[in-house]
């Protein structure tokens, strides 16, 4: 066994030694190249037996090596077969996975195609012509007149509702009681309610308690007056016109106002009521109970029958007394400065909006890269509540109709109930100009007016119904669209994130400060208030684009035959008519059109001032 072991283990050195020993032992009949052949002659018999054993052992070792080789070879074959089967299985598995992924991609692509079909482009032919026109004119310089007020008469109108200089003059000493107001709606509806309440308090010789705001299931905002406006500034600015306190006296706080008949809802006052209605129906309750609570108070005071001195109070409240809190002024200042790319420029509008909270002039050097000096603000009043309330069709098919009906059932139950008993035609609604413009339709107006593709556009408003896909036709025409979320960081927006009224205040600021403001819905309170604010404080240098939706609907209805030149001409005529300068027409809001006695004065060429 030792010889077998030695033979099996022999390396290069043991082979040389065996060859030398073999030459010496040929007479003994060489038994093999092993150490056994080196036995001494005296033990020849034992050597012979040992040689026999060596031969036997050597033969057995050879068989073992053959057997081991065969077994090894079979093992290699089996291993190779196993590896081959495993590889085949892996290939089959991967092919199946790839097949599944491919099917998934195909399904995803089909879903995207289906979704694109649901999110229809409503005016494909006009959109194609607008895209072509913008591309063609992309290298030309933009008409500077697009950014200017076209009528010089606008500069002759001056603000005239500021705080009067008679410091010792105050409200009437007679005090008939206290007026509480709980304004409904969003930021802008509440702003109107506040200023109307100021007028009613002065009319009835009453003390106004600082207004409160109702929680809305639509706006979902718990903000109160002091979260949005500067309370002390408001009270002090109006103190010579009307008494304002922050709380109801303790002796009246325990009263059940509804039980004693002092709670007045919007159902009990006519819409845009005349002052005489308040004197006749509200004053007796006020004198009897010492307090009246207006619950809602949305658009309850008219415009045309209000005396000039009370109209002035309305404008003094809206255009001067209501200042946003410093936190909003600072964030709004930052927003506007980043949009403009300048910080040193302080217009009259800036002073009114920001007061002492404009950022320092070093801002422009650090944050000015990549943004233009001029921007257009576009208020897209295309949120789900507006879309649902309009009862219009916006190209989304049956799915859109079901979705909007479900929204009405939840948020506008009275409207949903009325729809069960009547039929409203979406086509008729559109022809009457009752449908808010889609982003696509707004983009067509801007392109028809001549704003080029490079125009920097700030989009105001909350969540656009339909999201980014609904905005896609507009971004195709104007890729430089931004919102407050794009301009301000998450940390800068964090204090206002869950408060829709405070976010709306930032939109108000950005729109009021814009070089051009474009309206898409004449019924929007933000558009109405911003338009009026720009007229009042803009010094005739703050143009507003205001399409007539009824006329625009007529133009769009001719899409199949109208040429691009004809479309441009009619849109420009429509927008130009709104820009014409004139006193407030009868029945129109003072907040939107303040060129009226008590609010604005018109300077003559000889230095005289009327109104």
C-alpha cells in the first residue's frame, strides 16, 4: 500500500530516482519502478513474495484510477447537463418575464393613449394654427404695445378714497349697537363682505366687531381675519369713519342671537340690496337687541343706490385699509421680485401691497438668474368647483359628466336637486358665455393677441381640474409657465401650505403686480378684485386682458371655417373693447371698476378734478 501510495503521489523528482534504480536491478527481473526492487539479496524469497504483492497492488491502483476517471467523467457530464438545464430554465424564465414586461408596457401605452383620448383637445384646428403662428414668429421681436395700457385716458384717473386729513373728525356719537359679520366663501368673497360690513355699520350708526370667516367645505380653511390682514392697521385706518372693536362686549356674548331674532342670513336680505332695506328691516332689530349677526353676507349690498360718502368708505376699506400681514407681504415680495428679476423697483402698487416689507436691493444680485423682467399673470379659474357649478361640457365625455355630477351632489346639493327636475344644455350654457375658459382656450387668446412663445406666464389659481394633462395645450403654446410653487421653495410656502386663503393672497399679490393681467372668468372674485386694484393703484400703466366669453364662444363655434387671421382680428377687437376707459357702468361692481364718484377722480387738462 505504501508503494501504491508512493506511485500515485510521485512527482518529477521521484520519477528520476526510479529510473536510476531500474538500471541496477535488471538481473532480478525488474518488478517495476518502485522502492521494492531495492531489497537486499539476502531476502530474495521475501522479495519475490513482496514483488507479487506489489504487482497486485499496482494492478488494483490502476483499476481504481480508471474507475475514478470514469466516475469523474460521468460526474462532469452530469454537472454539465445540470448546468445546461439550469441555463435553459433561466432563459425560459427571463423570456417569460420579458414577455410579461412587454405586455405591461403595451398595456401602459394603451392606457396612455386611452387617457389622451379622454383628455380631448377641444379646438384642435385652432391649436394647430396657433402653434404654427407662434413658431413662425418666434424669431421676431415682440410688440411692446402688448405690455402697455392702450388708452392714455386711463392715466387721468387718480385714487380719491384715501384716508382724509381731518384727524379730529370721527364717526357719529350715536351708537345703535354692534354688528357681527361671518363672511363665507374664499379670500376674495370674504374681502367683499368685510368692506360691505364697514358701509352697513356706518349706515346704521353701529359698531363693527372685527369680522370672522366661516369654514367652507370647498376651501377647507380655518384662517381668520388676523391670519390674513393686519388687525390694528385696519382698525386705526378706519377709526374716523366707523367704530371697530375686536370683541363683542361681555354682556352680549352670552345671548342666543338666533333665538332673539338677531341672526340674519342671506335668505333674509335681497341680493345687492339698497341701503333703505337695511334701514327698514335691520335697524329696528339692532336698536331692540343691541346686536345683529350677519351670517354669510355675500353680495348683500348694492352699488348704484349707495351715497357717495358711503361708496368712498367701501373703496377706502378695499384699496387702503386691508393690508396683508407681514408674513404674506414678505413672501409676496419675494415672489414678485423673483418673477421680475429686480428688487429696487418700487411702484405705487408695490407700496400698497408690501408697505415696509419689501426685501432689500441685494436680492437681485443673488436670485435673478434666468427669469425675464416682464411677466403676464393668468388667472385660470378652472378649479373643480367652478367647472362643476358651470354645468358646461369640457370634452371629457361620460366620465367627466359622472365626476362633476358627484361633486355637485356633495358640494352643491341645491343645484344637484334642481338638475333632477330641469334639463340644462351645456351647449346653451357655452353660447351664453357661462363657461369658464379652459387653459387651451386661454392660450388661444394670448396667441391671437400676439404674445410670443417666450412670454413668461404666472398661472394663478388652485388645482386645475384635469391636472397637468389639461394644461398641456397651453404649455405647448407657452412653455414658460410657472406657479407660486415653482418660484417659492417648500420651506417658504410651508407657513401657508394648508390655508387656501393665504395661498390665494399670494396669487392676489402676484396678479396685482404683473405687467399684464389676463382674466379667464368674469365671475371670479379674485379676477374682479385684482382688476379693480390694478385700475385704482396702477396709474394707468397696468393693462388687463378680459375676453368676453359670450363673444368668444361665438368665435370658437366657427372653428371649422375661420382662418387664423380672422380669428386674430375678432379676438383683438373683443379684448380691446374692455380696455376702453370709461366711468363705472350702472350695475357694475365698484370693486372691479372703481372709476366712480367717491373712489377715483378724473383730472382735467386744466388741473381741475371732477367726481
